[in-house]
């Protein structure tokens, strides 16, 4: 039933108590001194220590103190021939579960041991319950976190604590084998982070099993890669770093935390989808003006800090109103959607294409000066001129566009002036030959305010 360590300097007492306790099913080891107690406890696990209070070298209180200090999960029953209150009080205050006075009947000793075992089991269950409650609370904090940076901090701290890891890396996955780093905790430098990411990321793949990664560079040659899965979708990984083998008994905690992480990543993805819809034009699915102002604020700030460059193209379709008048607004809307596809085909993925309103479009060219922007603008102008719109629908319409261009910091160093100058350059083309690209200049005529309120262009 249980492993007991019996401590008594009297050979007869050891024999009597030991035989009886073995007879009721316990495994008993009997020793006579404090030193033997220390050596025996260090060699194997025990459930209960039954000790006499008076020993030839040291005493039962020393046995009690040593056991509680080094093996707090072991219960101690104290037996003594002294029928006094003070030793009993000291023993109970020091952590003894029972205090028995000799002579002790075997049945009384058995009951004392059973009560000690029941107390030990109850304390173990309480400790396990506290761990589960702590794990549940931590998991709830992770799964309900909707801020990406806070999620990284909370989840990393939880994995480090619950899995006794030295450091942690969190990755987000798109399910096709591509992963990106969400954040880290426990790493000492960016160099260390970059080295580990370069070693770990290619080995994650799309595996859905918990794996041990060997041979990693630096202080932690081993890592436990725990997939974060929600339903059928692989949403990320928690990679826990260790100097040696990962500890045993952490599978339940890491698995639960990984599921909570997956739920949080799912929620973040849904929020991102909603945010994307708020920044997309309903008709063309290009970005809208709300997003343009947001990204321009960021681009201006970044360019100011890094002495970088970028350019804006302002486009307006020539004689678009005649399309609506001749073919109707439905055809006009279809043409605007096709124009969006043509425009995106002329720029890079890193550039930002925006429907500004009506038949007007704006393109933010990242890292592009005025010379490069003129080349892109001319490419767009020629492409639109040579394209036949709605050919599959049987219309095959020919159109052209006027494009105004302004660059940061060459023409302006703030968002509003940059947009205004690009708009003026475009309007200069509208008043002239059309189907042309103009570069910004300070002396260009301002555009009439009423023009921006016309929904279908001119």
C-alpha cells in the first residue's frame, strides 16, 4: 500500500512495529539513527516516516525537521515514551501529522499511518488542484488576449513557467508551411534570436506532433516544439528551449497552453479580417482612403527617421463619365473593378494601390524616388492606353488616364502637401491633352474643390 520508513533505536520495537505494518500490506524499511534516516531518504521515495522521539544520536525532532525541509511531501508520525504536552506541541507545530505515546498498540499505529497517508493524499490532490486552477486561469488569459504584443508576453511567460523552459519562441503559421515569429522571451540578444530563428523555422514545417529539436546553436541545444492546433487548422508553434532534455510530466500543461494559444491566434486572425474589411473599398477591393491616410502617416514617419524616399501617383480616368452615360452605371462599375486589376498588375506587392473615390486612384510607391516613380507612372499610362476593358463582356472599351506624381522628400515632407501636389499634377494633365504623366511643381494650379465631389469622374 505505501512505503514506510521506521526509525527506532530499539531492535524489538523495530521488529514489532515493522512486522505488523508489513502484515497489513505496507513496505517497511527500518533504521536506528538520524544518519541512517538521511541516507535512506536520499536513496528512495517514501510516503510516511514513523520515528521515535528519543534516539542515541540526535532525536526524532531532527528527523522531523530534515524530512519536512528536504522532502515536504512525506508525512511524519512521532512516537515517544514521554507522556508530556510540550514535546507533542513542538512536534505538531513542526509538521508532524500524528503524535503517539508508548506503549503503542499495533492497531493504533496502523490508524495513525492510515491518517497520515490520507493527509498526504489530500495535500497532493490540493496541490494538483491548485496547479490545474493556475493552468486554467493562465489558459484563459492567453485565449482571451486580443492584443498581439500582450499575447506574446503572456503566452511566453506561461510556457516558461509551466514547462520549466529556459527560453521560449512563439510562431504563427498559415497552415501551408510558412511561419513567422510572433515573439520571444528569455533570449539575451537580437543576434541570439536571429540565430535560433534561422535554425528552428525551417524545421517546423507543417508537423502536428510534439517534437524534440536537437542540435540547436547556443546555450540551449534542445527544444520542444509544441503545435498550436484549433480544430483542423495548424495556427502556430510554441518552441521551448532547454540546456538538456525537456522535463517529464509537462505534456498536459504544454498541450493545454498550446490549444489556448491556437484559440487566441484564431481570434486575432478574425479581428484582422474585420480590420481589413474596414480598410478595403467595397467595389474594387483595393485599399480605401482611410487606409491611405493611415499608411501615409507611417510612411512619412519612417522616411523621416531613416532618410528614406517614397512617391505618390494620383490617377484619374479620362472621359469616364461618357462610359456611364453610354453604357450605364453597372458597366461603369465593372470597368472600375477591371481598372483596379490592371493597376495592381503594374506595381509591386509592397506598393499600396488605393481607390481614392469615383474613377480616381492613388498608388504609394515605397522606396521609390521621382525618377523611378515616373517610369512606373508611364508604365501604367501605356498599359491603360493599350488595354481593352470589358472585352469578355463584349464591350472592348478603350480608355486613357492622367497621372500626377509627387515624391518625398523632393516635393514635400508632409502627407497633406504631398497628396495636394500629386493631385495638382494630375489636374494639369486633365486640363491639357490628357493621357499624360505630370510631375509635381509648386506653381501648378490647385484643383477645384467641387471636382472631388463628382462620383464618376470626367
